[in-house]
C-alpha cells in the first residue's frame, strides 16, 4: 500500500519503520529535520517504567514496548535503554503510589513498597518528605530519544521509505480511493495517511481531536560534589507527587549532561508556534526550590535548561486509532507528556491498523471517538 506518514518524531519514525519493514511504500514528511529539538522528543533521556500509575490498561503495551526497544537496539547496534530501577514517590493515598501499586498488582509486576529509611538506605541521594512512601520497580530505566528516532528512521530508509525533512504538510483531504496531502512543493496521493504531528496535531485534526499544547521546562543540575550518587548505578528514575496536578520527575544523566529534574505539568499553554523557547530565571528557581528539599546536594548546582511540548488530550490518555469519519486516516497523537516509552509499540499497532484495520493490542481506551467527548 502507499502510505504517507506526517511527522517523523518519536511516533512517526517508529510508524514509518514498522510500515516499511512490512513492505508498504512509505513517504514520511516532517516540517523540520528529525531528530530535532523543536517538538516533544528531544532532551537526551526519557523515563520508561511498567507499574504505570496512569492506568493498568497501558501495561500490556509497555511489556511489548520493552521487547521492541531491545529488538531495535539489536537491529541498529545503538544503546537505546538503560535499566536503573524506578521510584514512584508520594503519600500512600496519592495517585502516583496507589496507581503504581494497582498496575503492578493487576499484572503481577515485581515491586516493593519502601519507607523513608529503606529508600535512603538503598538510594542515598533520595530524601522522602514527611508522610511519603515509595513504590520501587526494578525494570524502570531511561531511554535515549534522539538515538531511538535515528534508529527508526534508518530502518525505514533501509526498507525503502522516502523520508523528506523540511516539508511541512499544509493540509489533507479524503478522496474516494484514499487521501490527498498538500505540501508547499507538491500534492501527494496515497491509499492511507497516518498523522503523528505531535504538538501541531491540532492544526491537521481540528475536527477530530481536541488537544492542549503545554510548554514544559527541562532542567539539568550538575552535581558539584558526589556525582556518583546520581549515576545510573545508584540513582533510579523517579516520579514524585508535588501537588494534585503537578509531579516532579528525574533521572540519571546519559553522559555528563547533568541530573535531569523537572516538573510534569503546570506549564504555559498555547499554540506551539507562539510559545517561547526561552526559559526564565523564575522557572529555574521554582524547580530549584523543590530540588533543594528533595536533593540537598543539587540545591545550588549550575543548571542547563530547555523547553519541550506536551500535547495533552482532554483526559490525559493517548489518542490512537482510525479517524472518526475517514477510516483511511490513522491518528497517533495526544501523548500527554508520557508517550515516548511507547513509540515502538505504537509503531507496531498503527502498522497493524493500516494493514488490516485492527490490532491484537487493546487500543479501545485510546479511541479517537472518545477524545471529542
Ligand atoms: C519535557 C518532556 C519530558 C518528557 N518525559 C517523558 C518521559 O520521561 N517518558 C515518556 O515516555 N515520555 C515523556 N515525554 C513525552 C514524550 O516525549 C512524547 O509523548 C513523545 O515524544 C511524543 O512524540 P510525537 O511523535 O507525538 O511528537 P514529536 O516527536 O514532536 O513528533 C511530531 C513531529 O511532527 C512534525 N510535524 C508537526 N506538524 C507537521 C506538519 N504539518 N507537517 C510535517 N511535519 C509536522 C514535527 O516537526 C515533529 O517532528 C516527555 C515530553 C517532554 C516534552
């Protein structure tokens, strides 16, 4: 089949690779030059974990994602995933703690509930706040997103995909036999269209999906002393309760870029072309205030920073499936700040939808028809 994939970021690169490996004729289009720093998939590291507080429905996809990341490492010869263990931290009744335990129990995942003394005994960089506990899960770790995108794009190209960067899609329409896609240079036709446009999805899917783009600040703290407390052998990835709407997360460095600690949600919202890429001093100080309490060794550390977009669906769950009115168009969007770890399994599932209109993975919680509700 002839398939056009719009967006070659985390999701689109994986989708293009899976489609091309199955023998489809793929044209992949991106407005920038992926992997790039203008969307949602940059910043050197991403968390991957299994005891998913966002909901047990994600766990089967996660287990498959782990297999596919390892498979991609083998095929590409690149290191893409480093296992560090993970701590989900908060009061015993918080969503992060109860949700992680619920997913772990529902799917029989290895996990332990740790109190403050056990946490500091095993992971000396961490200090729990009064009344907090932690769910520890051994298989959590970090992914290297730019490497993952490059690996998927290489595989897509090796299998004949025609990948075009600097090619913005201005619009598309359904035709009797498929789709028509317009770029500044050409009008392209294909049997199927996949839209994986990240923060710009709303521009192409205004009548099919409601999303809010949120500008997040990423900060890396350079430990002035005892850097070994924060390396991958001693410092698990973590997500910690901050307020009901905002969490704090962090992970060890990939190399020498510093310890990433940042807020999950609570960012400014707007159209991605209008949101500033400049980080204000106050934004750095607000994360430093929390870091000072949780990781005193990092409190006065020098910081590097950048911005990155979340594309939030109304309920915070992904939007994956056929377009509500045009079954020849498949949507992969609304990843709501937690999608990267799923890239290869989304690639596989979307390729199934293009191939045969269905997939063995249960995507019903992510149906586009619910996202307009
Ligand atoms: C700060 C931050 C931290 C995160 N941490 C984690 C984490 O720890 N773990 C995790 O699993 N997830 C995490 N996420 C979320 C995850 O990174 C995203 O869900 C994921 O990268 C989204 O991938 P995407 O393909 O949808 O978007 P992108 O990778 O941004 O890809 C979209 C692509 O579409 C292109 N495009 C858009 N419009 C057009 C058009 N009209 N024509 C042509 N091309 C177009 C863009 O140029 C872009 O390349 C984080 C995100 C951020 C921002």
